[in-house]
C-alpha cells in the first residue's frame, strides 16, 4: 500500500517569502503594518469570507492580543498578479497603545470572528 512520506520541520533560519502566491483555494499575502504602527503585524488567526463577491476576502486577528485589533483584507488579481489591501481596525475607539498596555486598563481579546452569510 501507499506509504507516508514525512519531511523534517522547517528550520528557523530558512527565509519566508511574503510574495502572494496561489496555494490551493487561498493565497499567501502580507506583510502589513498594524493600526498602532507595528511592522509586521503579529496576527495568528484567520477567517475567510465564504461569499466570493464580498468586499473583504479575509479577516485576521491575534488571539494573544488584548488591544482588540483585527484587520480586514481585500485580495484581488490584476495584470496576472495577486494584490492585497489591508485595513487594520479596532473593536473600540481607544487608540492610546501605552494606556492599553497598562495592567489596570481593560483588555479586549478576540476569540473568534466569522463572516455573516
């Protein structure tokens, strides 16, 4: 019967390309700047829009962040190349990152985001 082939994990020293490229039904894209000026963003969660005609293709956020920041992504193809636009957003109107980092300030952790059908 068929046998499984495994590869060793990627070394931390190997470079990672952020150029958009096709991977099955999705694309790899980035990097981008966060709402607070951090470059690159440190998002570790992603949700895709099931509606192919939707304004945004993906939403990303960090489950480890307590600032309530997320980003909406518009991915499109033009001139036989993939392009992206990133729109960083926040769940509240507080843009003072120093205050948000204070232990007594409220924390906002995004656990999950889904697109409405």
